C-alpha cells in the first residue's frame, strides 16, 4: 500500500519560517517535519511514498531525492495552485495505478498512530475510507458553559475534546478517487458524501497515540520540546 503525504500548502500559519522554507522542510528538533513523518510510516512497514508539493517544492525533492537514503521510494506530484486536500489526491491519481487501497497523511501532522492496525482493519472490511482517530486533543481556546440568564457557570481553558478527533491520517479505497476533484476537501466534502451514500466508512481509534498539529508556531514549539527531550 502506498502512502500519500500532502505537503502542498504554503504554510501561512508558520510564517515567517515558511517565507523561504517549504513547510515540509521546517525542522523539528533538527529533523524536517516530512522526514519525521516518513520515518514513522517506514517503521510501520510502508516503503512507497507519493509526496504532494507546491510552494518551494524543489527544496523537498532536492533533499529527499528518490528516498533511497531513508530506505524508501518517493515520487512527487507538484501543484502550482492550492486545490484542496482531495484535489491534491486527484492530481496524483495516475501515480496510484494498480493500488486498490492507499494511505493519506497530512504533511503538518506528527503522530505515532497505529497505521499498520488502521490499514489491516481497512482492508479487512473493504471500507471506502477508514479514518484514524485520536483522543485527548485539546481545544485551542477556553470553553464556557452559559446559563439562560447569561451567567457563566463553568469555564475551562483549553480542555481536551470529548469525542475522538480526526488524526488527518486515513486509508482510502481506489473507488474514492472518483469523488476527488480540484477544490474538494476530504473532511468537508468526501467523508460526508461517502457516509450519505451508504459507503463503508470506519473509524480507527488509537487512544494511546500522541498527536501534534505542527502547522502553527506555538505547536511547533511543543513538537520541538517533545522530540528534543527524546534525543537527550
């Protein structure tokens, strides 16, 4: 099964770091974000990768090459204009010829989600989509409970979400490609459509996984702290 890593965004939330550096190349404890993702997936048995690029994509292809240095194979798809997450997969669909199922991993996510387990369940159930889900993800602002008269009865700063949360890692069946098109998004468009159409859409909950969205400077600081401590 091939893994598609979506790195085609401009990294606007990481500016000024991404004014001259591809988001995929921003270092976390001295290692580019994309390299950490590839290493993690490689260690779970994935060896064939397709990386979707746009802004400053040549930095990525020059650094990683064909992937041999990391013991994997890497192909690239370059989109000059933003096209949505499903639009990015639409653009590289020719690189998925012969693949009945494939994995999608967003390029600004660091996690040790059990991808091998997710893929096994996906294939076992012949699902259209199997969405990786994590728990304990914090809300990025304070949450209030307000009574009918306007009185705040409870306030919690950045509480963990009560429901399993989209890890931005999921397995897809080839038949989902027919729904992918420029401007379309998996979370907003594709997944709701699949569910409405009665397709098999499964959730794979990994309660022990860490999960970091490193698309913001504050979250990048947290990632540097986590991975920096691991290397000490």
